[in-house]
C-alpha cells in the first residue's frame, strides 16, 4: 500500500484500499457481475501478514465456496494492459502459473523473461540455458577429461585400427588439452 499511497499512514492507506475495492465491486455488480455464484473483487481476509518480524502486505485473489463446491471452478488471473501496446495475463491454475495472452478470448502462451529461475535449490541462468540449447541443437562441443589420470582423450590421426575405425587415446602429458580431443554430442534425446 506504500506504493499506492506513499505519503499516508498505513491505517489510512488500508481504508483507501477498502474504499477502492468497494467502489469497484459496486461498479461490477451494476454491470451484472453478481456476488455468490460469480467471482467478485474484494478482500477475503485482511491483507496483512507477519512473517519473521517483517510485515507483508498482499493482494489475494480467492474463490470462497461451500464444501462440496456448487459453482464452477474459477481461474484467478491478473491482467497487465498498456493501451494498444501489450496485454498479458498471469493465471493461477492448480499448482502452476501460466503466462498467457491478455486477450481473454485467446488462450495462447506468451514468452517470459527473467535472468534466472530457481527450482528447489538449483538455479538455472542464462549460461546454463545457452548450454542446454546448444546441446539440443546438436552443437555442444566438449573435451573429455579423465579425472583419475588427469588426462584428456583424443582420436589419433596415426595408426588406425583398420580401414573403418581409429583408436582413441588419452594424452599422458598432464593438464593440457589436445587438438584432436574436441568432441560433440549429436542426436541428444
């Protein structure tokens, strides 16, 4: 609420938010969006939460229903709209977020942009995604290194095994890479 009313006391800001939601709900009801069997806009519970000594203010989109439910499932969404430039919506379905076209008649997905994504304790950033894309395209090159021997493998130009096959060796000089030791993964699956 500090973003909306930065110069106001938090209690006054909360009052302004309740008034704005009430006015919006009134407008929606006048236009045929009834409460009860259709989702409306309002404060489900006070939007304040104390976590670890820090207060959090939040906006909650909720469908409150009887048990068992008697109304169709609602898909909560937030739409970001910049007049004639873009509109994007963020939907909450089940346990996932969906980034979709802001046109409510369309159901297509839109690209997302971020610098990194953390899944569990693993963060995947631009560099890791670039490597995965190169692998998927069949263009990932690497040097094959034997940790125990501290040596790189290479395919020798001399002394082929026979007319169809060549020998693969490891370079016994410790540490340096070998010019014939560059490999590529093709056909990843």
